[in-house]
């Protein structure tokens, strides 16, 4: 009953969100290769991009000017993320290393983190002291100051680990694997917590904790997303079903909703618990690569192979902007932590910053 009431209230609140015209901020952020990811710093003042040209870059979010030197790898950069204090960036590369950098200067902040295979993702713990990487069939924790490994890797013997992330309190990590499972691990003991999170017949592309750390959401090639109890590994509610594989899934900030992005050309918002959709599908003309909530949970931004990103009301599914247009498919889109801007990353070799031009979404 509480979830149903919360869904009604979210829908009502979203009806009051005025439509915005999102306009580009400054010139495009240019590289020599496709931009596969873009993300804001915690203070919303900078953006980091990861590119197939072998570099990541930090940019001023107000002007679009580069900050410091390029973060140089020897092969494609597949992932980049700021530390919680915004002082460092971690990158993951096809050159079989992850690296930690000074975000202001672009200088290395530790020795390289060596691997035997491509490094797909890398993420800081909430205190910024550790990094977890996903590479080959394992995830590994590292000391963020020294670059030395912490403990033994946690393994999925039957398939590559496609991503790994810390829980909000840093006591656990979740891994998503091509072996059709996700797993939750105790970071001290290095042992699994609860049962494997099973998606029979489908790679698990992504897995993420809720803000309170009590639940995990997974996205799978079996055309579903699922919510799980983080202590037991038991499913909570029914699968959230699409007509194509589910590329990503993310919780709303309050943990009451999930947004999914699918190859069926839609994103969807769902109630946690009932697994019922909220509002109509968020429709694109091609596969949707990513979908995330705004910091206030009232909006969703989607990125699609149809060369656009879109901003939507989370409760009603109503578009809040026209298409945010690129010249090639858009790989990721994200809100700034203050909610005033959006950044998009595209295979057209650019990232772009966008600002809401109306309503109450920023100045």
C-alpha cells in the first residue's frame, strides 16, 4: 500500500514539473575517437570523459575547456569516474590497466593497476580509499593511494566480470558477469554474501546497490531486470520484463523505483516491490543504452542509438525536452549532482553539456 501511495504521489508531483528546453552549453567536448562515457564530478563543476582514442579527459563544466593534461592510456579507455571528493579520477582501459589520476593536473596519482585482460570498469569506495576493478573473470580491490592490491580477487569462473561496484558503506561489492549471474561479496572476507543472483540464459550487464545498501538491481540479456535482497540474494518482486535485452538498471535516489534501458527501444520506470511499470514506455527509435534518474528522482535521462538523449518526467513519462541530438549513437547520459545540467557521450567523437532553459531546473 505504501509503494502504491508513493507511486501516486510521484506521479502527481511530476505533473507539476514544467517542461524545459535543453540547450547546449559551449562547444562540444572533442576527441579523436568515440566517447563511450561522460560523468560529472561530485560538485558538478567538472566532467570526465572516456574515449576509444586511448584517453580520458577532465573538462570545466561551465566553459567546456579542458582541465589539466589528457589521461593517457595505450588503448581504448572504457570507463572513468571521479573520487567522492572530486580530487582524483580512476580510469579502466583495454590496455589491461586501471589508473588513478590527479583530476586537476592529469598526472598519475599512483602506480598503474595491472591486469591480465581488458579492464571494463573501475570505481571508488565511498571514502575514496579503495578502488574496485572488473577484468577477465574476476574483480579486484586496490589501495587508492598506493595502487597495491587488497586481498585476493573475487571470481566468476564461468564468465567475464563486466562490472563491479561498492555498496554505499564500502563493506560489500557487487559483480555482474557473463556467466548469467551477479554476486554480492564481503570486502573483508572476500566471500560471497547470500546466493548468486541468477538470470538463467542471459548475461548480467550491470548491477547496482540502492542508496541504503539493502537491495541490488540487475540488468540482463534475458530481457529482464530484477531487484534482490542484498543480505540473502533472494529476489524481491517479479522480474521487470522488456521485449529486448536490458542494458542497464538504476534505482531512484529514494530506492522506491527502478529505471531500465532496453534494446526494445524503450526505457521504463518501475515500482520496487510490485514490479509494476509507472507511466508509459519512454520511447526511442533505436536501442536505449542507458537510463538514470535525476538527483531529485523527478526526471529520467535516456541515451539511445537513435543519436539522441531525452529527458522525461519520471512519473508520467512525458518528455521534458526535445531530443538532445548527436551525429552518432549516444552511449551514456547523466545529470549533474545539482540537477541543473546533463552530459551526453556519443560515438560521434564528442561529449556535450546541456542546460535546462526554462522552469526551475537551473540558471
